[in-house]
């Protein structure tokens, strides 16, 4: 049996390794498009499922495949990865002084069985100054992350006042929930 992570996210790789798993990486090629009629709370799980379905034909039945997707939701608006610096600046300005939700959908495949779940974490930012936003964007860390920020980055360390829920979920992989689901599948 092999563990396979269907993601190119360095944070997901780091978290799965910290959980003690040896794994291989496969990178899914999917258009992250979802029906406009779907609830924003189900989008991350929908996209993680697309990734899983794209990779399932490439693995053996006894391999355990994990795929995930993370979105940032602010007042029913999904903030994805920024297109450019201007987009990232707009997103961080929107998040400034507000509470938003980070939702990670996870899809797991093992022995022809599939499990989907998602976790939600509330994150509250202090009011961010334009200088703080510019400083963070100058570091280049914002551009591969939903909502244009990483909780583990400088902006998270100085800008986040409170979180309710899983810290690792905000990084892109709800490790406690994932461990529970893996144990259930392997039992």
C-alpha cells in the first residue's frame, strides 16, 4: 500500500509529512470550475473530488489517495488565488478588519471506497495598513494561496487576531480530521 498526495501544494506536503506518512505526489490536471448553483460551502469539496476523480485511474486500488482544495469565503464571495499583485492587494484589503471562513474539502480514495469531508475555520484579521499589505506582497508569498495569504506567513503572524477551528485547515489540510478518516478507512 502506498500513500499518494494529489497536490502540488508545499504546505500540504509539509503537513502530511509532519503527520508521519511517507507518500508520493501526483499532480492532478483539472479545471477548477464549479456550478454556479452550488453552495459556496461545498465548492472546496467539489473541486477536491474533481482532483480525486482525475487521479483515481492512475493508482492501484490498494493505494490511498488524498486530494484537497481550499477556499477563502468572505461574505459569500469566494476569494481564490490572486491573478496578479493588484488582485492580491484587493483581496487583502477586503479581508482587512473582517472575519472570513477558510474551507478545505478533502477527498480520499482507498480500495474502491471514497470519502469526502470538509472543515471550516473562522479567521479574523486586524485592520491592515497599506504599508503592511505592500510589505507582505513584496515578499512574494501571497500569489499561490487562496485569499492571497498564508496563516504561517508574515501577514498571518502580525495580522491575524483570532481563529476558531483548525489551524492546519487554514494552511490547506485539516490534519486532525484527515487522520480520523484515514484510521476509519484502514480499520
